[in-house]
């Protein structure tokens, strides 16, 4: 017997870093213990994405694998010359197209009439992302999509008391005014809420 105490492992903490695992019914029992250990061995990059699936149905299992690969399959280091068209499209679809689809759905369903805000959070790779060219291209696409869809009321914000702590700074105001009727509806909505 070794000298390891309860809960200790002789496996290196980053043993499963950057690895992908599909665990069915990982919410209880031994599967939960396995999932916990896999996450521990994945170091700080580990994450869980729950996907609903009827494991008794072949089509559902095929969809589970496809969904998993759609989400995670494109995140691999590769020289640009080895990236297939399928891999390129998978990443662009997952990162860039999904952002556009979500924006359009939210805007058409709610914001067009009621206003609101959309926040896109990306890792900006201004100097490129060697080995992950497909991901860098998709992120740059999301960045410019966000700027292109933005309504830039920056000057009004900077003139307001809310921005009094911002002084002596160079601030990019590279959004666009866009459909001013949306701004008017948003302003009316804020006025009405302020009266409540």
C-alpha cells in the first residue's frame, strides 16, 4: 500500500487537460465520481456542458455525439495548412454564426419594440492566435459583428454625470448610429420606467 491519504491521487493534476469526455448520466453514483475525477485531472480548463439525451435511442445518441463535437470538436491546435473545410466551418458556425443567430432572435423577439442591451464576451486576439487560426478568425468576426450592430451613443454618455470619473482618456467611438427609431423607443421606455 502507498502512503497516499484518502482522496489523494497519484495522477498528475493536468493529465486530462484539453481532453474531451462524454459521460452519460453523470449526476449520481459512480458516474458522478468519474466525472468529478475527470474534471480534477483537467486542471483549470475543465468545464461541464449538460446536453439532454435519451440514451436508449440510437438517433438521440448520435445527436449527442454530434452536438458535443459541434461545441468542442473545433478547438484543437493545428497549423492552418492542416485545417479541413469541415473543421473551419464548424468553428465559424459555433462561434460567429451562433452569435449572429442569437442577436437576430433577441432583437426581433424583444429589443425591436422594447429596447435592451446585448453583451458579447470574447477573448480578443489582436496579434493573432498561432495554432488556432480558425478560432482567431471567428473571434475577430464576432468583434466586428458587435461593432457593426452597435448603436454608438458614446458622446451622450461621456457628457452625462454617469461618466464623470472618465477623464483624460482616448475612447474609441466606432459604433454606428443605426436605426435612430430604436433609440427613440428606448428613450421613451426609460422615461416611462422612471415615472413608475
